[in-house]
């Protein structure tokens, strides 16, 4: 609510179009009334408002994590529909400090301890957090002094959630100088260190990694000469670029993949295969991760590829697989290991292979990267 009031003042003064959305998770009896209350305030401010309802939780899994994922998905979809280029979120210095404490408990590295980014791109929408240096106490004072209303979420006192336990722990750390403000500054310092490491990783990746039809080929000798932290960052960037995902691979799995890479042996990581090929190792999509992916031409396959071509009647896009490779006697001409080709996108009409552009059988078809898919080296710097 503080963010809404503040941005309303700024937007009016600067002549910026502003609209608002409330995500109703439907998890509390009062949530619909609270969303209606926000709508009423927005109407008084001349700000258009939409309620986005989440109905996706089945009672299983981590509720807060699933709600967070749903919230971002609903908001970015809403922004795209409305033609909104940027979303501002109300995270505060307290939120940043709590995030830092929780990640300390998980032995996070530099990237994790850098906390929430003040600015990042998600699904083509700029996500902004303009209040990360402002405490909740200051915002409450701003609201109270202006006679402005807000609602306290009762789940903010539920100690079943890690964030609430971190919040309560933080209350007792003040005498040591550990405050939301100081931890927020620590996160800023670590964010600068993370950005420097990412820049080094990007420069190094250009030297040791080559992109080939959406796969990444590593020169193992050059890779071995890099510092351990930079090797880790490059591998994480490769896996997230090829396989997607909100989170990096688990540390144990990452260590195993790095050991396989160093030894020149095969491995798997986060939906990717590591395939040795002479003094190089290919990172490609794992067939098991995409064998059920099916779409029509022109749609997005595996969140990465769009295939288009002539005579699309009855054609569906799916992985090449063993059945497809058997219909390509000359696949070796491409100079790629067989495992690299298996998960590549191809067009099928029933059991007949119509095209496999990345396996040398274009047949008039084109496999183009999804427009929102970043260039690999640029993706290393995105958070």
C-alpha cells in the first residue's frame, strides 16, 4: 500500500501511466475483501486495478514457494497483456535482511547472499524493487502520518514459515549492530561482488565455450585453467540457459558434473547431458526431459524453439529421439555426438520424420530460438 501511494504521487507528477494488480491467493477468508479494498483505494487515486486470482495449489509441497512462483507468473502475464513494461514490487529492507538470514542458514554463496535484486528481467518484463533500502517501520510511519490505511497479513506471525522465524530472530540481533539496514547494505556489497564474478565468468565463457544450435561446447583444457568459482558459474549458466528453471542445480549434483567435466566422462545435470567428444564436452538437452514435449508448428517447444516450414498439415513438433535418428542415415555428417541430436526439435507427421533442422535435415523448415530466449553469453549477466 505504501508503494501504491508513493508511486501514485510520482506518476502524477511525472506524467507516467500507472496501473496496479493484486494477487489473491485465496488462502485466507478475508483475501477477496482485502483485494476489493485495494481496488477502492486505486479508484480514489485514479489508478486502474485488476485482481489476479490464484487457484493452483493442491495442498501439497511448499506453499510459500508455490505461491511466490504463481504470483510472479500471474503478474508478468498480466503485465504482458496490459502492455506494461515494468512491475514495481514492495519488498523492503526488512525483506532483504530476512532473505539474507535464511540463505545464511543454507550456507549460500556470494550469489545467494546478494539477496533480492533491485532490478531484473523476468519473461520480458522489468521487475523493480524500489524500496529495498527502506524499512517497514519508515513505511508504516509514512502511512500513519498521512492517514493512509493498510492491512496486516496474519500469516506474518505464523512461525511455521522460515521467513517469520528469520524475522523474529532479527529482532534480537539489533544490539550486535545487525539490523535490516545493515544487512541490506551487506546484500548490496555482495551484489557488487556477484556482478564482478559474473562479468569475469562471461569473459571467460567467450574463451572456452562455443554455442552450436542451442547446445554449448566446452574446451576442457581452457576450462580447467579457470578459477573454481568461475567454472561453477559458467556451468550453472549453461544449464539454466539450456534447461531453464528458477533455481540453480543442487551443490552435490553440480560438484559431480564438474568432476565429470574435468575427467572427460559423461554426466547429467539439471535436465542436461554432458557428452565428451575428444578434448571437448557438449552440454545439451537430456532426451528424458523433453520426450513428452509436443506442440504444433509455430508454437514454442521446450520453452526454447519455434519450428516453421511448408505444408504444416498434420505436423507436430517433438524430440528427434531414436526413431528419428534411424531415419537419418547421414546424421554423422553434422559432426555432433549422437546424444546431442536425440533431444533436438523435429517435425513429425505420424511416424514419418518431416524435418530435423539441427540434425541436417531441414527440408525447408527452420528452427528459430524463442524471441524471449537471451543470447547465451548475455544470459550469464542476467539475474
